C-alpha cells in the first residue's frame, strides 16, 4: 500500500479545543440527554392515562384496570416531581457556587 506524496507531507490533525471539551464531557451530555428524554416521556403520562381510561376502563367498566392505571400514573408523577425537584436543586447549587467564586 503506497501512499501518495501529498498524504505523506500532511501533519496529523490536532483536536480542536472544542472537540476535546466535547469528548471530555461526553458522558455528561449523554446523561443529560437520557434524563431529558425520560422527563419528556413522563410529561406524556397524563395524556396516556386519559387515553387508557377512555379506551379501556369506560367501555368495560373495569375497576381493577382503573386502579392499576391510577397506581402506575401516581408512581410516575411522584418520580417526575422528585426528579424535577432534585434537578432544580442541583441547578440552584451550581448557580450559588458560580456566584460565590
């Protein structure tokens, strides 16, 4: 495998500062993206609950299905409130750290 003359003369490309920073914080960006996706799905839980009630519970008059849906949605809302509150707490702490420094 012979290389052409122009390929031999090129120096290796150094990473830019931006690319190095993005590579360094890749796990953090992926965690934020996953958290954001989870919160977006949880935001749909009220709409999904109403759809399930109108499609499954009302036509069949099934109380066990209604109870299961209420429990599931309640757990999801508690998780949503807890995760939103903890995220807001982290933002407040980081804002306080940046202003005190």
